C-alpha cells in the first residue's frame, strides 16, 4: 500500500503507545497506522452537532493536528447536540469551548481554532493547511466554498449532511469521485439554516465521518468513494448508492484543466474505487 504523504512518519512516545493500545490492535492499522494519524492534519468545518463529534473522535484517535472553523457564541439551543459546548460557556465563543474540551481530552493535540465560518474568501487558505477536510457545515454556501477549494487543491473531503432523522455521507477524492457540485449543481431551495435534530442523529453521521477520515489517512478499509451512504434512522434503514461525476460540473472541469500535472494529495488513494 503506497503512502503519498512526503513527510516522515513521527515515532510514538511510550505514553502514546499506552493511550492508543486498543486501537492499534485493529488488524491492518497497528503502530504504523497510529504514526500516520499522528502525522496527519484535518480541517473540520463547523464544530456543532456533527463537526464537534468529528473533532472529538479524531482527537481521541490521536490525529496530530486539527484546524477547526466555526463563528459565533454558544447558545442554549446548541446544547442538545454540540457536545464540545458546555453550559458555563453560554454567551462565549464556540471555538474557545471546543478547544478547551479537546485539550482536556488530548493534551498532545495541536489545535488551530478559527472563529470564522468557511466562505469563499478563507476556504482555500484553510484547506491548504491540512491533509484532509471534513465538511460539517449546514449551509450550501459554505459547503460549496469548501468543496471548490478541496477540489482545486486536490485534498480529499468527507462530506456529511443530516436533516431530521436522516443522514448521508460520501467521501470526495478530487479527480476520481463526484464532488459536491456534481451531486448538487445548485443549493436545494428547501434547505434552511435551522432544522429538526437529535444529537444522537448528528452524532451518527459524525462517527461515520470520523471513521472515513481515519481510513483515508491510514489506508485501511474501503472508503465511501463513488458511493453515498444514506441512513434513515427513523426506520433504521442504511443503504449506499453509486454516484457519478457530472460531465458539465464546473468545479471538476476547472480542476482537471488546472492540475493535471500538480502533485497528488497527501492521502492514500490506492484503495479507492472509481465511480
Ligand atoms: Zn464535480
């Protein structure tokens, strides 16, 4: 299995070996997989009901560096699902609460907290800073900005969405799989900023996204590339669909014209099936 990240793998300390002992027993992962996670950096766009738990799972798993982007202050209505937020932080910046909670869990973790939501003006710089993106933003403007930056920079992106008791997730590998604009050429007109949600539902898609990120960063398993997993949690039906690139997708067309000879992404791509 080839490893496309040019940076040397860091060694683990005795404390890290003790902390991650149980997951290093996972077949195919081992100490080599743990060292790959330690080397890795991940951007999580929004750290609410989905992204907060993505960040928590990646911090617990020993990803070396997280970049977190989320504006605004903690509100009482965040607390049914945004597990990095606490009552004592209501009225204070979300990003501060998140960084504190993650450092309590994993003091070795490097964290860059950005008190902004992703937008076309900052997406590229944020994506450039990491190996992989997990998109957990609720609004299509943010999701399109992240998608376009990830495709342009050839960084893999785990794309999560949920509404009510339904969730869906796919993993985008630029140049190989459909991107978000292949799936949604325009923002759905019915999409709204506020939506019905249980924390347990947003947490399901978050944990799936964290598993996808770990797989992409370490090369284990078969990622959700060229497929979208749909989860109907009201009836407990899970199924995946094959998805295809759109020949007229403006994001994918620009990427293939601009970067045909640019360096590959920092993640494994050898286990990826084309759509
Ligand atoms: Zn596309």
